[in-house]
């Protein structure tokens, strides 16, 4: 199984575990890759829609893993067994990932590997404030897009700052072109927002200050990455 750069980064972050749960599995590539490479002993593949789940089941069967990979039609983790020790949620918005994590009690000492498509700030803030610490965060790019893959585990985070919800300390500690591209994406986005606010007929001082604060912090994050 050859994975895209995004999914390969997710699989690398998952590492070795006993039972993998892949929520929103789509084609089932992650579970099959993990089983092929002896990175897990068993896998649960779930999706909220029947068609993607059918694709995942076909991928699992075609690769000979039906005995050790189970598929579940499930809204998040609601319908899957609770004995997994690594939970992968990739390719969803940060708010959706938060709603999945909140919907059902997670197993103790579970490792989370999360790849949000949007609202990464809300996801990081949720993790910091709900008994998780971000142990790793890696940027990865594919043509036209740049993503972040967040690894988190149970345990209270050290004191965190506003900057940490924009990019975790683990992210800031790595020098890479992908990390720079990820931060530049948000610098450009916030710059456009700021320009629009300043050109508005009724400029909102508080909103302008908030955007300027984020822009300042993103600039500092970019400096940290470049100086690693």
C-alpha cells in the first residue's frame, strides 16, 4: 500500500500500536498500510457513510486482512469497540474532530493522531483544555495544499500560551519548508482579513486588534521555525 504524503505522515505519527481505530477511513488505506507493515495487530475502520465504508471493506478484503480488520458504520467513535490504543481521525474539520472526541469516553492512555483540514486552532485549544498534551506536530504538503498532523496523548499540558494554539511548541521546534509554508498560509489569510477590516466602511477596532495579534504571533512562529 503506497500512501499519499498526507496519509504517510499520519501513519508515521501513529507508529506502532496494538489496535488501531481509523475514523472516517474512506478507502481504508491507513488500516491496511499499518497491518501490512506490522505496525498494529488489529484495526477498526469506521465511516459515517455506507459507500466509503464499502470501499474500505473492499480494500481490506483485497489485501487479505478481513480476519484482523473490522469495519463499522459509525458516527465517529460511537459504534466501535473501546479497546483501541491509537485513534486516527484524518481529513475532517477541527470542529468535527472535537465533536467526535467529545461524543464518547476515550480509552485510557489512547494515542490520538489528528489531521484537521480546518479550524486547527480550535482543535489545539480543545486538547490543551481537556486533559491532553500535544507530543508532536508535523506539517506536510501536497500539490496546492499544506496540512498539519497533530499527535496527542493523555496528560496535562504544561502552561500554554496564545501562540501555542496557533502552532504547538512541537511544531515550532522543527525546521522544514512545509512548516514555513503552513505558517505562511495563515499569514496571508490573516493579512487579507486585516485589509478587509481596515477598508470597511465601519472598521471594528477590536477585530482589527485580534487579527493584528494573530499576525504578530504567526510572524514570531515563522522566525522560530527558520532559526531552528
